[in-house]
């Protein structure tokens, strides 16, 4: 997927990739990447866990605006489902108002 | 016999009960030597007993995470990643709340009625329009447990989440067309052609940025 990110970036699109396999991202150095220590195949969160998926997606999209340099790899801090994702979203909504 | 530990891991994998919790350790059976496995299992037993004895479980969590990292580092070292040059860079020329976002997943997602992906080296992609309903999603991939996206595509192809973000004005819009392919592609030339074709389609739909989700 790092290859696809690099090609699309060359084609003029801003890309961000969410990875559960940090070492692959370190090898491929895609333009912007967010790493989560989630199970393989559940890259954005558990099935049905809308709040969890949403928090990870928002962090990834945030990188489109605030990544500092090509190859920026952010380690997201979330511990699978031991996190109150609803609370994180509520805080973010409040700060957007 | 240390040689039996590998088949023990195979049995645990076939059993399937802890497939999701074990997913990050699952490649241990491919990359660990008999000595590594003996070290892992003996240390696991000691750490587990220690944790129960002291009711301090953080050490066990750290132990498992270290072995996950060890395993995936070995997988990466064995993997044939292509040589990469300088990383390309296209700054987003607008804010995310003005941008049109497209989704691409390598998790092998496609639509009912489309040709399924080959399980390895498939150089093709499928178009998945926004508004696609869960019951029309199919998945062909051998590298992970496909039960996740079969139950909820949003773990890999978050059409519903992006529609919510669009409705709330957090993103400008979700693209009309999004894309799935099967990322199990050992031969790089099979991966290098279609992204250019997809780029043309993304341009036609005035996409600014792409969120990529590998399985």
C-alpha cells in the first residue's frame, strides 16, 4: 500500500495511510502515515465500533493538514478498546464549536 | 521437544478462537526458530504466573507487545520491500473541511456481482461507490481474518464514517467512487500500473486527498 500512496502522491493527490504494521511503513516511507497497535485487518477499529473508527480517521485526516515533512509517521496512542472513544469525540466536538 | 512448539502454534491458529487477539503474534510460527519459541513460551509462563502472583498485569502486556514487535520486525526483515527513493509530497492546498476525500483499501473488498480477487498477485482493482450497503460487500484475501469487514466494512472501508464527517462539515465531501484491491502482491510490477489509472479517475471526480487503509 505504501507503493500506491507514493504513486498517488506523485500524481498530485495528498495521501495518508493508516497502518497496523509499523515496520512496513518504516521500510516504505509513505508521505503521511498513522500507526495504531490494532489487530491485523481491523485497521480503523473493531466492527461496529463507530466512535473508535471515527477517532482514528480524524487523526489520519488531521495529518493531511499538519504533517510536517514527507515520510511523517505518527504513533497513535490508542489501546484497542480500553479507551473511551466517545469521550474523545465529545471533547473534540466541544472544541470545534 | 522444542520442535513441537511450531505445530502447537499451528493448532492454536487452526482453533481460531483467539484469532483477533492473536493476529499480531500469528506470524511467530513463520519467523521464530525452535529456540525462539522455547524462549517465548517459557517466558510467557513465568510472566503470567508472576502477574497473577502480584496482581500486576502491565508487565505481561509489555511482554506480549515486545513479542508482537519482534515478530513483525522479523516479518518486515523477511519481506521484499522495494527500494524507495525520496518520498513524494503533494501538500493539501485547502483545509480538510473543504477537501474531497476518496478511500482505497488493500483488504480485498469488492462488490457482490464483481469478479472476486485472486488471492495473490492480482493486478486489478474494483470500484466501490459511496452509499454501498454492507450486505453487498464481499472480501477475498488470505492474509488476515476477513470476518471483520464482512461484518462492518468500516473497519477498512469507512464509507459510513466519511458520510458522517461530510454531514457534520468536518470533511468537504466523500468521493463518489472509492476503491478496493487485494494487497497480497509479491510482484511489484502488478502493483505499479493501476494506481495511475485510478489517479485519472480521481482527477475526473475532483478528489483532493486519499485515505489508504491496508489490512
